[in-house]
C-alpha cells in the first residue's frame, strides 16, 4: 500500500509538524469508535448530505464523518494533517466500495480550488487548527456559494472543555497566536469567524457516553489513546508529584460528571449556507 504523504503547509510548518505527530500518538481511532461514534452520523444528518454531492471532511481522522457521508452516496475527500489517521481510514474502507479519497491537508492551507465542494464538514477536527481565522477562511473558500458547512466542536463549558482547562497548567505552552480549540464551541466566537460569509444556525447538544466504569477508567483511557493528553503527561513525566496531581484531577472530573454509567459531553453544532 502506498503511504499518504505529509500535508503541504504555507504557515508555521514546525507547529503543524508537531500537531501531526501529536494526533498520531496513542490510538485516536479508539476514541472515535468507542467514545464518539455517534457524532459523525449526527453531523451528516444535520447538514443534510445526499447522494451525488461532493463533500470535504476537514481534519477527518480515520473517517468518523467521512464514512457516513459516503454511505449517503456522496463523493468524499477525507483530509487530515496526520497521515497515520488517513492510512487507518483508508484501510478501514478498502473493501467498502465507498467513494472516499484520503488526502493529507492542512486545514489552514487546503489544497483545493475555490468553491470545489458542495459541502464541507468537520467533526471535532477543525477546532484543533491553531489559527482559527485562517481555518475559517479556508473552510468557506472551499465551498461553492449556496453550498453548506457543518461543524461539531466541544464547548468551553462542557466536559471536554473542562478537561482541557484542567490539563492547561500541566501542558506545554501553546505557540504564539494560537487560539484555544474549544473556542470553536462558543457561539460568539463562531459568529466572529463566519458571520457575514455564512448564514449560520448554532445549537448546543449533548452526546451520551456509557463507556467508563468510573473517573479513573476515563482518565486511563485518555492517557492511553488521546494525543493531547499523552503530550501533556510526557511533558511532566519527570515530575511525579505533578503526574499524581493531574491523575487525581482527571479522575475527579470523570466522577463529578457521572450519573450512574452516563457521562454527557456537550458540543456546539454549527450548520450554515455559504453566501
């Protein structure tokens, strides 16, 4: 099998290289399949993807939204900064007959023509591009006038937003000018990025997760699978007191948000029509 080449970037290549490596750590497909498998189909439903449409999935991972879009009969380009995730998606769909092209691409420098797609989507993906204005401009540029966008992003106030706030004091400093990913889950921030170019509809929803027996199980799963958590722990690996403190805080987060076996993850669903 031919490997997928790294994405071409036009800005901050060292930052993008680090991001690509981060998301290759651990086992992000396990997160996509075991924790958030319902988000991709929810996004495809919300944006109303139909057969024959040309769809771009930005920061697609291994296809959580690309695959259900293709199952609707769309022709899908699944793009991501991390070749390893694209390889996983390509292997997963090799014998499916679905119309999916797996292509390395930087969300802030998409290698596509203006208006090339009928629909652009991103399921908790584009939110992690560090420079939001550039990513938003590329998102809109790639969609034809009258075409549609659909995004899912974790809210700052929800479970995942709180997880990132807990990890922040333990994590490496972000690059200058980078914006927090969970701002894509703020209605005001999304309007500041897209209003005037996209007629927007914004609503908050909850994802029900019944995957973890307790907070410690949640913590250990994310320590093993989730790139940002892995990077955070690696940065303090030689500081056992800080490791123990972060362990405690993340387990407490999981326990505080539990109702029996249920944890609910809040996200912002953004849909809209490009002007």
